[in-house]
């Protein structure tokens, strides 16, 4: 994978689908709340790069894209990865002294398909709120008309057209059609193991299609379900014909999650750190191992580990969600912030305290775990907290051993909060 993108690198846009005017409305209403305006704007720009036939573009440079969008290269890369992740774009590269990219555009999902996708619909609802989500659904609902007093008189093809002499039909490959990409999620569960544990008397295994498997993977992702939980939920979603009822499975997963989490809806807070923001860890020191943990473990799992296996509370999840969605921090930065706050704040995630630090980090443009760790050390070196207590707090393993941090009182924390807000 090419991690570095340069202004001189070229790209060609290829249209793999048939793009319609209606797609613009879908992108703005359904996709933009999920991936952001920059990613959607990049999609529109790539679309506009196509020739008048809407098939392929000329060769352009990323410098041209930077000038057109008035964006930094790293912002373009981040927007591109969002388009890839949500199934709107495929990217190919030929490496050389100048890298050559091909960006292949795919159509957005139809509204019905988007809303039936558990990951997309849940993320959309989480980002815009339940009220706005319900209002949006009404926009796409077909109005019902009572046809009971009407009689259908639609003509058939044969009523209108006569048969003609047959001509030889040649097969033509690659005829353009509307194409969508399915969401690719990490398959962390052993689905075959789960399904094989369900007896054939309960489940007809021959009826399990790729579509059903894809749904199970997505549900396991959005609801953070393990194999034991999924097995039970699948069993309870099999109908009298021994077939998995997809709607019932979705409903059961949602009900199980809300029950376990005191009626809160799930949010997508398990986002992985982008590859280009990860550090290549080659050493075996405690610091190197900690960097690897920060960058490769989801904030949900990281906080669960800090809680000795106990699931994060609803309030903790809201804090994580805010850091990842509102502040747009990658998981590595979120994990460092969690670790830092827990160690200086008596193992408590206090929302205002966390967000005060988050504001400072945002102003400092912190984007990687390494940058976050260095800023923590800098803050504790240059702005030690004065305290009457002499007892020292245990420092993170990645701190420089020469740095000493005194345990903070509630009064000290308030001072730190005010200090960070005034930076």
C-alpha cells in the first residue's frame, strides 16, 4: 500500500457505473452526514473530471486537485479513504518515480438499500439524531393511494407491438450499468463456527446466502457482538421454515444491544486508525508496544481493558463518540487521551475535563498517537501542577522516566481545566 501521496502524482477518473442527477440528492441527504462534506465534495469533483460522455477523464495531477478544492494533500487523502470505506470509490495505483492512480467511481446506494444497511442507517441516525432521521425517512416514502375502487388497464407488450424478423444478437461485454460496492468490514468473528454450532434441525444451512452472511458481519460490527451472543441471536431469528429472518435478526440485535446498554442506540466508535497515520513499530520496548496498542486497538476495546473487561458505560461511549466524530480524532489519539486522563484524573473520564484537553489538542492539530504522546510529555515538563501533596501519580509507561507528576487534587484539576481552556 502506498502511504505517501505527492502533488505530482497523477490520477485518472474512471466511471464504473451510470451516475444520475438523483444521485447528487442521495449523496447530500444520506451520505454527507456520515462521511462529511469534504468527502462528498471530492466525489463531485472527481465526477466533474469525467469527459462529456461521463466515462473517463484526462490525466490530472493531485496538485490540480489541491488547487481546485483548496485542500491540503492529507485532507484529500482522508476524504478519499472515506469514499473508499463507504463504497463509493475504488483506488488503483502504479508505483514509480511519479505514482499513477486510477479512481473508479461507483453509484451511491438507493435510499431503500442505504436505510436497510445496519451500519449506514445506524451511523446516519447517530449523527443527525432520531427526529431528523425520522423526518428524512418521510422524504423517501412513497405516498399510498387507495386503489380498491380502481381497475388496472395497463397494456401488455404484445398488445402494442407486433413480432418482427429476428436478427442475430451479438453479445457485448461490459455494458454500462448502475454499480454499487458493498461495505467491507473486518470479519472478526468466525461465522462458519457460529453457524455450524446451530443444529440443522433448527437452521437449514443451505439457505444461508452471501447476503445473509454479509448482514451478520455488519451486525456484529455495529453492535460489537461476540460469537456466543451472535449464535443465540441467530437461533432466535430463525422462522418456521428454518430460514434466518433478516428483519427479525436486525430487530433482535438492536433490542439486545439497547437492553444491555440501558436503551442507548449504538454508535460507530470503533473506527480504525488510517494506515498513513500509523507508525511502523520495529522495536520491542514498552514505548513501542504502547504505540502499537494505541494505534491498533479500538477505543472501545482499549477502555474495556482499562476497566478490566467491563464494558464502557453509556457516558464513556458518548465521550469516545464525541472525540471521534466531533473532534475527528483517529483512534490512536483517542486512546492516548483516554490513557492520559485516567492516569491524572483518578481513573475517571470526566467529560468537561476530557473535552478541555481535546480542544487544546485540536488547536495543536494533533493527528497521530506519537504527536499526542509528545504533547503530553511537553505539557507535564513545562507546566507541572503545583500541589501540597508529595505523593506522585503513576505515569504512563511511555513517559520519560525523568519526568515526575504529582497527584492532582480536585482543585488542581479545575485549575488545569481553566488553563487548557485559556491556551
